[in-house]
C-alpha cells in the first residue's frame, strides 16, 4: 500500500506539466526553443525526402503535372480570395516542391511558373477583387472625340451624349453651331449652346448676332429671366427695343417713296431685316401684293385705253389699284376680273390662294362686288353647293342674314331678297328681316307655319287693300277656320 502511494507520488512529480510559477519569461523561452527544434527536425525530414517523395494533390493527380496546373488555374479564377488562402495553407507542402530555378522551358514548368506568379501577385497586393476589364464598344470611344462637326454635335446633344463645345473656338464655328441648334428645334440644346456663347463671346458680339436670330434671342431672354441675371437682361431688352424701333422706322420709309418700282425694290430689301417670323411674312405679302398690283395696273390701263373691254367702258375705273390694301385689291378683281381663270394674276381665286384669304372674307368681298354689278346669277352661284349625291343647296359661311343686308344695300329686287330671307334659320330673325324689307310673302308663310291667326290678322292691316298679299292672307285664314270645324 505504501509502495503504491510512493509510485503515484513519483508519477505526478515526474510529469512534464508543471504547476504555475511566476517565472513566465523562462517558461516562454523554453517553449520557443522547443518549437524551434521541432520545426528544424521537420525541415530535415522534408529536405531529405524531397527527391524521392512524389507529391499528390487532393484530386489524386501528381502536383506539377499539366492537368493539375490547368485545373488549379481554372479553380483560381472562380474561387474567392479566401479560398485561395485556405488552399495555400492546406497544400503548403506541395508548393514547397516547386524548384526555385527553372532550368528548362517545358510546358509543365510554364504552367507552374504562371500559377506561382499570379498567386504571389495576389498575396503581395492584399485582399482585392480582380475581374477582367471589359472592352468598351468602339462607338463609346467616339463620345470623347473632338472631331465632331456642329451638326453631329447637336445631334449627339439631342440624344444626351457627352459633347465638348470647347473645340468650337472661332466665331464662325460658334454661329454655325447655334444655327444648327435652332434648326434642331430642341430648346435644351439651344439653351446649352447659348450658355456656351454667353461665356465665350463678348456681350456686344453676342447681342449683334442674336438680332438676326429671333428664336435664339427669345430663348436667351427666357433663360436670363429664369436665372435672374437682371443686368444682362435689361441690356438685351434695351438693345432689342432699339433694334425693333430702327427696323420699323426703316420699313416706314417706303411711304415716302413715290415711284412704284423703287418702292417695290425697297420692300424687297426690307424682307431681309431681322423682324420676327410673323412680321417677315407680312412684309413678304406686302411686296408680293405690290408686285401683283403693278402687273394688273399695266394690263388694265392698256385695256381701258384701247376700249377693248366692255366692263371698262360701262364702269370706268375711278382710281388706280396701286398701293391699295389687299381687300380693296380683291374687290377690284371681283368687280373687273371675276370670270378669269385661276392661272392669271388678276383672278380673284388666284388672289385668295396666294394670300390665304379666309372663306368668310372672300365671300363678303365677292358678294359686295357682284351685287354692285347686279349680277344676281353670280350671287346665286356663290352660295350654291352640290353634295356627293348631286343635290344642290345654298350655304353661306357668313350667315344668310348678312347676305340679305348686303343685297338690300345694293338695291336688290324684292324677289331676290325674299329668296335669301327664307334661308334664315332663326324664325324671329327671319320675321324681323322680312318685315323690315317688306318681304310680305315670307312673313305670311312664316305665320302660316306657326298657325298664328292673330299675327296674320294683324299683318293684314299692313298690306295694301286688294293686293295679292291680302288675298293670300284671307285664303289662309279661311282654311284655318274650316280645319277648326
């Protein structure tokens, strides 16, 4: 019993584990030395067996072979960086087998060399995600090119592409760029180009060029209002007002020119003034009308002098057509040249088409001209229309009540007036017009349709005794009495 206890005490006292002591430095130093000896012994074993030991990867293939290198390269491109680190720790003995100097350029050594180089590069640069850089399409590189002309630049700006405007340095290139932007009808592009011009051009030059570019000028005025650049806006508005006053004063000079040919040439030059699009259109019409009047006046003067035209003999001209307004010219044409073909300059239809005269204005003018000549057939044809079935009906774009008034002012006979009074749709208006212009038949027929015996009896006192109208009223009243019983 005593021996067993003695052996037990000897076992515990002879154990390599010792109790805790305060001699930490000695304990750590001894452990470090012991670890170093273990590592050195392991290195000796590996170095001794380096030539005879065949290293095999986890897949069962010899390390360093071609198939092993291909698989390792493919797996390294798909696995994460942490996976590479873990595989490095697991296969540290395998990597130790690589020779430090490659004596021959065999395929296997090439694969091994590339793999080791890529791995070493990753380990040196730290933890990063490496991905192959995708090649941009060739069209993308053109976004940064400086070889675009103004038209292509505006087109790319409309599509939202990046375009540098700094390459347009000369004044001519900048103005061409602005004109292309205006022609593109894109407000954002116009504003962007104007901002570039405002920054790169002097104010005097910019304002001078915008005087003849009204669209761009309006965009710049709106932009300055939005950004609150009051000083520049006031200067621009002051210049625009002065420019407009100058243009109007220059346009008024044609009133002082007595010679018709010189006035025509002056108006032709006024077309190029920097007016707005609407004002320019009016000046163009003014020039065209004067040119047309010169031609008509020359031909009609010749016909009137020679006495070859009956209408000029019957209705001599009281004044020249030169410098007359468009409506007066249309009336003159409807009076003297109503039946002419559309191809002639003096034809009313030609004037209507050239100057885009509305239908109401044309009908009013033509009606006044033909009624003055008492050409009732022409008046009737003016309002007669035919539908696709061949039926005819009368239609007036100005309303038949106005037709009646114009006919009455030109002393139209009662028969003609009654025909157009009947066409007035509103009953009250029809009765008023018929009563005012003494169209008795229309009044009697209207009261008959309304079956108004009282109004018929009252209107009987307004017609002459023994006239056809009184007999007609008596006949209608008698019929009403019979139908009642």
